[in-house]
C-alpha cells in the first residue's frame, strides 16, 4: 500500500521509482477485485444429490473451505475450517455420519429450515476427534439467523450422535435391584454412578443390538434380546422417540431400554464391585448393585433418572409388556 505522504510529495521519490510504485498499486487494486473460480460440486458418498458439497480443488487459493447444498436453505452454505484444523480432519468431518445426520435433521418436518423462518448462513468446523478410522466427536458452529429479526440464534454444536442406555432390574428373593456402572467422567471431574450405556458405532441404527452388546461389555451380564423393552418407543412419535439430554449444545439422542430378570443372591453378590469394561479402550468400570427403590436418590445420571420416570409412568398407565421372568446369566 502507498502512503498518502508519498503521493502528496512526489519529489521525495525518483520518477522511475514513483512509476513502479504506481503500477504496483494498480495491480494490487485489480487483484482485490478478482474472484476465486467456482468450486466443483461433489455429492456426499452414499447419499442422494439432494445434499451435496462443493470441495475446494487443489488449485483453489484457500484450503479448508467447501460449500454445502442444503434443501431448505436460501442458497449454498459455506463451510470453513477453523485456524489450525488439519485439512485431512476437515475433509473427514464433511464426510462423517455425524455431519450428514445433522444436515438431514435440518430438513425434517420439525427441522429448523422447514418453514423458512430461519436461515443457515455458514458452518465453522472447529474440532474433530477420531475413534480409530471414524469420526467419533465433532465440534462446529452454525450461523443460523432468524429472518424476522436478523438475529443469530445459539449455534454451537457438539456432535456425538445416537447412544443407548439400559435400566437393568434384577429380582432376587422378593427384592428388586438396579445394576449401575461407576466410572471416571473427566468432563465433570468425578466418578459417577450411571446406567450401562454406549454409543452407536455404525449408521445402521441398531439400538437394541447395541444396548445388548454394551451391557455385556460393561457388566458381563448376557441379556436375551427378546426381553428388551424400548422405553423411549413409548413416547409420542413427534418427539422422535429418543431422550435428548442436552439439546442446547449437543446432538446426542439416547434410546432408553428396560431389562427385567430373576437371579439368585449369589449372582447379586458376584456383581457387587465387579471390575468390568474394555480396559484397552480406557473403560475402568466397577459395578454397583442398589435397591431399585433407592435408585432415584443415589444417582445424578440423566439417563437413569429419565429411565425411572419412563418406567414408572409406563407401569402407571399399564403400557409395559409383561416380564418374561427369564433368568440372567453372568
């Protein structure tokens, strides 16, 4: 850039230098008016052309940028990478099931873009955590604007996808017990008693199968698939039949299940304090068996408290299927 002093006092520069500086300024101004070439449009793998992304080509001047076509949006939505985010992580985020699922949720009957009152302007990908070869956690910020007031609504998203939790009730000699896991939870800096739970690690949406597998991994109890009761399926369909623990900041949706079985006293003693979990995955779990009628006072776990509420209301309204009375095996 040429300062105003130099332009006002040309005598301070030789004529040749002044001419060169003038040409440089002209080229600079022309450069500011140039636009980047349009980015090629590529569909998401395995998806229809309704949701697509324009990926920055190798010749594009800016890395970490793309354009997403979202039905219901006013136009193409720009997606950018935060400073310091590796280009490879940015591309994995765009292709991830977590990101695609979130985009699809905007387009549903109750989606934010369904009625034209809100518009999506830009998405900033801020962080990616890999679980092996797949994206496990995704952090991004969406600029969503109320068209009536032009004000932004809160749009920070921690995406972790669907999960399951199981309320295990074991009856022994007339007493009903609940099986909990005690494990370290770094985000709150504490050990917490909670229901056996886990994330879905595929796109098939097999909530029941995942619930059974997670219980076996975390407790060592082998459950009969046919004895599982989906408590969240009893909710009104308009809710999506899932529990949302923190929709103000997280996309997590949890399927809550019930399992009822009969065991002997020796089984209850064997479960109490048992060390379980996948140690190589950082799961350091101890089991705790508590009387069910005390459970609501012994845990702060939202999954457990929600499952208790659903179970009790379902019993009250008589919509629970009868218990098979099967025995559970360790």
